[in-house]
C-alpha cells in the first residue's frame, strides 16, 4: 500500500496486481509477462472476471491496508466475538439439555415407583 492510496499486491504465482487509489483501474502483470490494464467500474471487464482469483484478495487487502489500527483490531475481533458467543450459547444449551434429561429421568423414576407401589397393594 502506498501513501497516495494505490495498492500493489504480489502473489505467490508471481502475478503482480496494482490498484489505483480510487479502485477504478487495475494493472496486472502476469508471470507470462502479459500485462493488462482495465477498469473495475461499473461492470467488470472480461479480464477482471478472468483474474478474479487475484482481484478479490487484492481488493480485500486494499480495504484492510487503509483501516486505522483500531478498525483493524475490531475487524479481527469481530469473528472471534461471534465464535465466543456461539460457544457460550452451545454450553448453555448443553446445560439446559442435561437439566431437562435429569428432570425427565426423575419423573420417569417417580412414575415407575408409584406404579409399582399401586401394583403391590
């Protein structure tokens, strides 16, 4: 990420993708030394669709790169908070299920005892 808003991403396969500051133009250098320059708005060009596997992560990185440190922390914590909430909900459900099973077993035992007592009389 550059101070002027541009973003350059170098991928593992040696593809180099550069986004303009306003994310409207993309320049791509492929490992085969082919170069493409295309617009990203309003409709993706055929080149953009072909390079979507590189373009999507580059756009996500560009968004992340210009977040403030606090916004980055919040972005990282959001999924963690969701997972933690789901874990607590699951624990609570397990506790409620265990309590219901215990109550159900006690009720069944009491019914069996009552039925046995009445049958012996």
